[in-house]
């Protein structure tokens, strides 16, 4: 078996980190990998994406949130908590995190855009 070159490996690792921004992907990981020590080691290895100069390649801040927190057992256990709603088991904690992160991201974007408009306005004066 030949190992991929550094560029290909980086692209694959970046794809994985990017997919952490998708709650359905996190739900899949939760179902099959949260208890796997190799998965946890992989997440710990990928922490380099949170550091300069690599963080600039990650476009979704939610991906970084999950990347940071999935390395912690307590966080993974908290995501595993489920509730029953009308006979259907659903992952309420994952849905809650997704809603809160989406709200944060939307607010962050609005505040950033407003700040940029204000800075542009001040620069023109």
C-alpha cells in the first residue's frame, strides 16, 4: 500500500474537518465512532487545523467548534443523550447545538458585516 503524498493527505484531512460542520455527518460519527479510541486520536491529531496557518483553510467555524470539542469525552457523551418524541428517538442535544451554532454564526456574520460597513463609512469621512 502506498501512502498518499502530503498534498493529497492534507486535502483529505481538510475535507474531513469541513464535513464536521454538517450535523448529519456528526450524527453518523456519533452512531459509529464516538467510542473508538482511534477516532479520538484522529480528532486530536487534526487539532492542527485550529492553528495558524491552517485555520485559514477552514471556511466554516462550526467545523472548528466540533473539531475542538469532539476530543473531549464529556462532550461526546453529552451529544449521545437522546430523547423520545412521539415514539421517535431523536438526538436533542445535537439538534440544540446545531441551532445554537447556526444562531451564533448568523449573529457573528451580521455583526461583522455591520462593523465593516461602519468602518467603511468612517474611512470615507
